[in-house]
C-alpha cells in the first residue's frame, strides 16, 4: 500500500469533505488526525506522502495553543522533507506565517463568507482561468511571504493562492466544502452570515448551483498536479458558465 496523505483537522466534527473524497478516488490512503482533540502528529514524515492542513476557528497567530505550535513544527518538517504540502484557509495562513508573512483581519473588518471571484495572476494561469469562484469562510488573510509565488488574487483579500517551492501551496479558500458542509456551517454559525462582506444563505445557494461543478473539477485536477501525477501545463479550470 502506498504511503498515506496526512490530513490535519481542527475540531472533533471537522470533515475533510471533497478533498478526502478526491484523494481517495486518486488511490491515496488517508491518515486523519485532530491534534486539537489530543491526536499526536508524526515526528517523522517518512511514512507519509504529503500533508494537508485544513481550516478552523482559531487564528494562525494563536501561539498559546500547544497543538498550533505542533502544527507549525509539522509544516517545517514537511517543507524540509520536500513533501507535498497543502494549506487550506487556516492551513494556508499558517504556511504564510511560518514563511514570515503577516496574518491578520481585513483593515476595514471585511469578511469573505460565500462564493467570491478568484482571479489568476500571470504565474497562476496554468492553475486558474478567469471566471473561477471559490467558497470562502474567513475573517483573516495573509501577506505574501518572501520567496512565495502569488497564483491568484481577490478584491478584498488580494492573496488567495500561492506556491512556495515546487511542493507547497497555500489557499485562502475552501475547495473541500461540499453542499452538506456548507449548510452545516451556515446553520451552526448563522450570526456570521450578517458580518460585513458575508453573503446570506439565500444568496449562496444559487451561487452554489452555478459554481460547485467547476470547483469539483478544479480540485480533482489540482490534486493531481499537487501530487505530481499530472505535469501538463493546461488550465485546471474551465471558466464557469
């Protein structure tokens, strides 16, 4: 059996969603751990083929939390070993901060909760096409760390995706979110949907119908690239209809 991908989630009920499903379809074994709930993280990544750190309600600046310090050490080990690393929302912010980038809230209190356009930079045109809308749920963003390559940008949070080296990627958005996860988040955090910049659920639902099929296609092809199984320099997303 091939080495598993280490998935790091942040709450007892956290669901790796579409990322886990797509990795399984690609034949990957998965090792899901929740350090915030007491799970240990491997001291050595020799037995793992890659690392994904997902989002969570905590901040990348929460150094007082032991499990957050342990995850930052994990990022350092992954980078040192050249393992494929994917940081999603909080996981992307943690990668940025580990590399020296600042993480913090929007200067005007803006949030992204819902579907927002994510536009490719010149360096990201082989990963994103114009018209890509991603699902977001965050109040903090990150500065681009030195040595990183910006792949996608947004209006209010200009750093939406970046690459560091050949194997590490940070995303501000949530490609793992399925319709069921989206509805659970909206139900559990209804108050968040009225924050500045957030989209009410009634606005999100028709956008979901429009953009979710393209997000699913994008994720499958992105993960192939991330796992170095698809080296073709073709766009990973057909523009949404």
